[in-house]
C-alpha cells in the first residue's frame, strides 16, 4: 500500500516535465490534504506540463485514474479538487474535469512582431463605436462565465488586483494599466480559450497609444473613485456567485466607461 501512495504511481517512476507543481514553488498557504492526494495531483500535473494532457482536453474519468494509479476514487477526486484550487483543471458539478492551465510555448520574435503590426493596424481601423459594441457583447459574457468558473484561488488573486486598484487616488496611467490586468484576470477565470483569445485582441488594441490617451484623459480622481466602487460591486457579485448581479454590474461599468470616453474625446 505504501508504494501506491508514493511517486511511483501507475508505472510512472519519475516526473518527466521538469516543472515543479505550484504548491511546491509557492510559499502561500495550501489546502490541507493527505500525501497520497498530493502525489496523485503531482502526477496529473506532470502529465499536463509535459503535454500528455493538453489544454482544454478532458481528463480521464475518476474510475480510469483510480485503476491506473492504484488509488481509491475518493483520493482521485480529492486530487482533482486540489488541482482545481490552483487553476490547473476546472469542472462543474456532475461533469468531467478539463485542463484549464496553458503552459507557454517557445517565443517566436517574427510572429510576435507580425502580430503587433496587425494589432496596430486594427487599432487604427476600429472606431470607438465599434469597440463599444465589442465590449458590450463580450464583457457581460465574461462576467457570467467567470462567476460560474472562477476557483477560490482565482478569486483570491482577483481580490489582490482589486486592492491595488483601490489604492490609487489620482494616477490615471497606473489605474488604466491595472484595470486592464484586472479585466484580463477576470477573463482568464472564464476557462474559455476562445473568449480569452478574442479578449486578448481587444486588450492589445486598447494598449495602443491612441486608445490609452483617451482613457487616461477620462480618468479624473472622481472617475477613478466611481470606477473603484463599480469594480468592488462586480467583485462582490463574483464572490457570492451571483450571476445576474455580476452581469448587471459589468453592463453598468461598461456604460460608465463608454460615457467617460465620449466626454474625454478631444
């Protein structure tokens, strides 16, 4: 039985990816689980890190993992819950678990340069009205999915991002930068690769100089305080898993931001 609770599980005798699990790299408090649960979680994580279980794919059923790893289904379930706490996998009640963590790919400078050129062209071509329409479509859906999908760990990270935003009183440039990070973190909490990809494009467009200038002009100290209150309300709805309130808070925030941009335009 001791062998079954060691790292030699299901015929795997060593980690192959060379990437340490997040609970071994971080000093933060971790969920308290048995060593057997951590061992299974480490093996599943290693398969994800090595590409055997790729992003957005479904993990094998608990029954299959139980047979393969020689552990009870309860241990497998706890291991998946442990991984979910770190945002490595995601699942809904009564459904299978899916890989939700994407590992980086080797950088490609030529592709990055071409992408930035396309973003710059797109930023020139998109009108404020078109951007407003895109935001009005995608951001409420981000709020809806994030309310359902975000893990406790995701919410903890988002709370930290909000705290940074709430410390700002008059620095429009820093507020605009942190707001983009907050919204991108929220989007990543949807666990939806397609939406994350599309939102990255919108986010990159809004980082272009002409868009940043309008945003910074709109962020007076009063507007910053209003935005902080609105984002706090949005976070509260997310934390309470109140989908309707989260979507409504997001719509109000979008409407307020769009109004600010119109009045700030030269």
